[in-house]
C-alpha cells in the first residue's frame, strides 16, 4: 500500500483509508461486532493504516468496534474521530462545539477507543453558535496535553477553515467528493493547497452508486440514510444510470471495476487527497484496495472529465435540512 501525507501536517497515512461508519450506522442495520472487527482487521492486513470513525456513528457504538479492532496494532495505525453534535435519547439533537463539550467528547472517545490519544480529531460540522477560534483553541490545548495529535474539520467553508487554521493548523478537511460531486475543487482546493491542508473525501463512491450495483429497482432498509437523499429517489437513480453506465464501460477498457476507476481518479487529482471508502464486505474491501494499483494516464483523466461533464447528475446530495449544515 502506498503512503501519503495529509498536506504539510506531517501526518502520514495509507493512500486509501477506511471509513468505518457503515459498520454500525447509516446504510441500514450495522453488522455484528465480530464481523465489523473482522473487516477492519482485514483492511489492516492489506496495508490500510487510516481509520475514520465518530461518536455520532451508532451513536457511540462505532468507536468501540474500531477501538477493539485496532488495539493489537494501535501504534501502526492512525485513528480519526469527531466531535460536534449533542445527543438526546440516543439520537442527534443539534450541534454543540462549546469548548467544555469538546473536552467531554474527547475524553469519552478516548475511553471508547481504548487509547491514550486521538491521532486526528475533527469538528464534525461547524457550529454557528461557537466562534471557530474557540473550537480551534480547545483542540490546540488537547494537542498540548497529548490527548490529540492533529486537528481536522468536516464540511467547513473556506473562510472558516482560514480562521481556524490561524489558531491551530488544520491537518485535514473531510468533505464529500467524488466523480459525481466535484464542488470542492472550486470552493475548497485553492485554500487547502495554499494552507497545506490535506483532503479526505468521504462517500468517494457516491454512497455506493458508482459501484454499478444500484439502480431504480434497488430497495433500501428503512434505516438507510439514502432514503432521505434526493439523489437517491427511484426517479433520480434511473436518470443517473447513464453516468454509471459510462463509468462501467470505461472501467472495462482499463480491466478494472467502476469503483476502482472512481477511486483511482480521486487519487490522481492531488497528492494530498486520501479517500476513505467504507464497506462491510471482504470482497469489496479487496476491490477498493485494488484501486491503488489502477493507473490512469493523462489521456484517461482527460477522457473521464470530458465524458462525465456531458452527463447531467439528477438530485441534490443532501436533503435541505442537512445541506444547511455544510459549507459554513
């Protein structure tokens, strides 16, 4: 597995990370604790060293699984987790990045993960009620205390990133980015490049759509987040098949799968990009890891851009309520 460094932070990770959310939360019922641990450890065996979780995933359960899975190799891996929400009755109940709450979450996450430090601590969403300078300052204190290694932000806007970075250098920004969601290129990349901040794309496979395994007849579990996403209505899925059909045909020419081409394309954009595809299935893990070996030439990259630009994408990536929480 190749290695990459997140911006100028010095934080070295595998070129492909592993998003752990779906093991416990988000895409229908989670898998068993045993199966979750098994797939995380299989990722380690294949050279993955960067694992992403959050208190919100479950909530709380995912950190426990990740911690148990990685305990035998703790000093060989990088664990990222997140703060920024409050919970009532086991459900999200708004944002909370008050300094005291950040400290509470960090301590709780350390216990659930069974570790003495969090390698990368993200603010999960920008809290408009708390100055970002206070947030960055609190994480800076946690870094001084040795409880946190690096500071990250998720779905933040460029100006907020600048303000935070002035207080405590931001090692990485995590936001959605894929072949069918390219907005970060114009809104965020110039700032990240200037400041030396790494970029960690989540949903690099379009919440599964770019794998070519979803069409308008696919049904999702009642607890699956995609039921709320405009891009995943049956009508929009049918319209968006043109995109994945082209990607599948192109991947065939490269003797790869559409998922592998989608990941290889991301890796080819910038040397400081580290996608974090997630899966609960061993064969999908093998497929994703195989993307690192897929070589896209300059002509390939040009053809991908030309062809995909000509295909309209139907549906927003978030419902309106959640869209209001991003880009702040």
